[in-house]
């Protein structure tokens, strides 16, 4: 994977939004052309496909060599391995089933790979971001512990997720792995987590706590600035709004990581408010549950640590390392008995992580 940084192959990429398509190309984890911006034509399939072909051709014409593949994220639901798009909210032209992968492969004569943006975000952070960063920290600290699993979540308009295990992206048999947005929400059990972990959730909580209509609630960025004392406003409501988000997020992450067992990286626009919600996240993940008889149990087998704080990072890196003797021998082995999970903010901007993930995914598939 490290060799991909020096790989000569170029991959065409696309940032597919409901208003605009942004086309580019990547080589060695770096963008190698000036991006091309074209309208998405969200309601007209013929025009949208024509735009897609035009955008990729414009980027290709600026390259010195033929691109090796096309790889990008596209909104779902979709059958991603087969590249069939269906029922897209902000791109309704693609509803009903569009064989986008086959269309582009027939047009350009090169392999095409399409994935979910949450998946590619997680893959980018696993290949060139948070996962290798944490393993370097452990190595430099002299710890025997290493991680190979990463669960990535993005907080913004929605609540996305992606799973990477042992260097490979896991998408599931129905292209629906990592769909954390729809897990049951703790604060409102008849609702789903995204309603409590999103831009609208932060604004809604602030409005309720401040006693104002939703329409008068500031943006999440402004609420964060109010919460840290950089802007005038209802500070208690701002702090409370992000604490509520943290509680719902922590509950969802605890449920997910129980089955996955790996590092957790948090990205997306709302991750900028990480300092205001991470305490509530950790409180929820590290809390105790009890049996019918009243006996207390830790909610997770693992202990969770905030790797953005000095105290949390120090405890995580130290672990509980000891030497134990092999029975019937004088030989000793090093053993870290602390089961733990590290949480932290994305190393890259979300859009860059998605692009890196798309590039790395394409090369991984070509190399197979």
C-alpha cells in the first residue's frame, strides 16, 4: 500500500453532488489536474450522463498517459459492486436502476469502480490517514499493540459509515454494510440515529433548549462558536445541543463497535465541533449496564479513549504491558492486557479522504 504513493497509474475521480459534478484525476494520492466543474442535471438522466462523459473526457485530455481506471463515490442506494444506481434522493434522474458502471466502461474502455462516500472516507483514512497514524504512535511509544480495523463515520447533513478490515473495504453482501445512520436512536427509541446526529439535530436541540423556533436556530458552526465562547448566544443551549448529539453518537458507536472491534475515526462537517461532543460520546461508550439482578457490567469489553486529548492518548498508548513467562520455560513474552478502542478526528478533509479512498480502492482492485 505504501507503494501506491509512488504508483505511476492515474485514476479519474468524481465528486458527485446534487448540483454539480467535480471531475479530477489522482496519482500517488495527489490530484494531478485542475478540477473540472459541470452541472449535474439532477433531474435529466440523458443530460447528466452526457455531462459525466464530457467531464471525464476533459480531465483525460489533460493527462500525459491513459488513465488506468475511473473510481468515485455516488449516492445510493445502489448495488455498488455491479455499479447499478437506484433511488437517489438528490439525483432523482438515477432512480429506478441505472447501470452506470457498464455505461462508463463501454464508453471509456477502462475499469470503473463505484462506492458509497462513507465507505471511501473510511478507506482513505485507513490507507493514508487515521489508522496508519495511530499505528505509528503505538510503534514510537514502544507498544506491541497494532490495529488493522477501522470504522469511519461522517457527521453532517446525514450520518454515514464505512468499515475497513485488514486493508480491504467491507461493503457487505447487499452493498449495505456500515449503514449506522439507521440504528435505533437512544433518546427517541422509535426514531433512527441520524435524526439525533446531523446538522438538523444540532439546530433542533439548540432551538428547543434556547426556547426559540427551529427557523431561528443558528448554523452548527455558529452554535459551536457560541458553545466555546467565541460568539454571542445561549451558551448553555449550545453546549447542551452538542452533548445530546454526543450521547446519541456514543450509543450508536457502542452498538457498532461491539461487533467490529477496531479504531473509530470521525469526519464530516460536524466533526469540527469534536471538542464539544466527544466527552458525551465517551461517557456513553464507557458507561455501565446492569443485569436483571442489578449486577453492573461495562457496556463494552474494550475501554474507549479520546486520542485527541493528551491524557487519553497517553493512557491509550501505554496500555497495560507486562512480561509473562512461558510455562515450563525461561522464555518470556510481552503482553498488553488492555482491550481498548481509540477515537479521533479524521486526519484529512472528508472530501480528500474520499478521493484518496477512491484512488486506493481502484488500485487495490486492479492489483487483484
